[in-house]
């Protein structure tokens, strides 16, 4: 596959759903503003140490977002889904208690039961998108594999996952970082590419993890559509940067798009990690 390549000018180092989007709107607004500020400072040629305050702030916003996601995912799973299940059972019991002659009422109850079940399934998907228990419990490669399988099932897009020599244990922060990059990249494939399949590859390359998300869809002109107009690509880049990683975007109209992400394995995190924050420098 031949793509035009575009290395996103890095900072420092060389630098789901409607409900999900509604939740935490203010946080995302803040994040978007901060991403714009980071991009502006890069444009103005500030060096890495001058970015440390923004970088830490961005790390804190991501941490808040992740905490919020976890909280909403738990609430959906432990509270709303359970309540929906109880309603579904009551509908079934009600239907069973009616005599066979009440066919209309039984049909109506059956329809309601199906709608409630569908709603429950959607809530389950939403909760998984916000927080992957497979990622948390089984680790990076199983977490991404499970997500690709779910995406294939739910989004009408065949996603094939390949892995090679991925360490069984990576830090939770790094795993979450790459997981969110995969989510964002596949969201872009679905939203922009018109492709009907995509590949996700994860492998160890020397001391780094190398992630690729490839589609052979309509692609885009990197010069005409400078990445960064939306915040998806920019946020992938900043997320990786927090852990000393890098992002490259390759794309060519009518050929497809490939994103490459590199993350040093077990590198000491830069200034900040999502779960263990250092104090903010004085302003
Ligand atoms: N896989 C893809 N196929 C085609 N175009 C893409 C793909 N990924 C990104 N793009 C292009 O890059 C732009 C920026 O993407 P992004 O930063 O995620 O913002 P958004 O998705 O909000 O538009 C998109 O608007 C689209 O034009
Ligand atoms: Mg996007």
C-alpha cells in the first residue's frame, strides 16, 4: 500500500455514541481549547520545557476524562442495566399471567420486552466503549482484540487484529493510551473512509510498541486537510506524547489511510501519567 506520508509535527519530542459525547461536554471543551493552545505554541516554535505546564494540564484533563468514563461505565453496568433487566423480567411475568386469549396485549408486551432488551444491549456496548474490563483485567493485546471484535459486530466494518511479540504486561497507562488511539482511529475509519474493512496491527519493535491502523478507503489529501482541523488526530498525538510516544499519519486519496503510533515500552513517563500525577509547577 503506497501512501503519502505526513509526520505530525510533534510537540517536544519531534512533538460513541451521542450519549458518550454528551457526557463530560465541558471537559472536552477544555481539552479542545488546550489542544489548540498546544498546537499554537508549537506553531510559535516554543520548546519542550515551555510546554511542560500545558502538557501536565492536558494529562490532568485526560485523567479526569478517564475517571468520568469509568464512573459512567460502572453506573450503567451496576445500576441502569440491572434496572432494565428487572423491567424486562416483570414484563415477561405479566405476559405469562395473562390468559392465552389476550393475544393483542401479549404481543404488545413482547414488543416492549424486545425494545427493553435492545436498550439493555446498547447500554452494555456504551459501558464497554467507556471502559474496557478486558483491557483492565487481561491486558493490552486481549483488550484491543476484544474491542476490534466488538467494533466489527456493531459498526458493520470488518476489523482484523494482528499482534506479534506484544509483552504480556504493559503499564495500565500505556495500555489505555494505545487502546484510546485504536478507538479514535477506527472511529475515523468508520466516519470518513467509506472502507468496509480495516486492519489493526500491534507489535514490539525494539524497545517500542508499534501500532498501525490501516484502511484502504477514500483517504485524504494531507496538505489540503491539515490534520488538526478536528481534534481526533491531535488528541491521539498528545496522548502518545504524554508517554514519550509519536504519531504518524499517512494518507493518499483513493488509496487509503494508515496511522502509525510508537510508544516506548516501560519508559519512564514524561512529566505526568494518567494515574500518578506529579504536582503542577508553580505558574
Ligand atoms: N481513515 C480516514 N479516512 C479518510 N479521512 C480521514 C481518516 N482519518 C482522518 N481523516 C480526515 O482527517 C480529518 C481530521 O480527523 P480528526 O482529527 O479525527 O477530526 P474529525 O474526525 O473530528 O473530523 C477528518 O476530518 C478527515 O477529513
Ligand atoms: Mg475523528
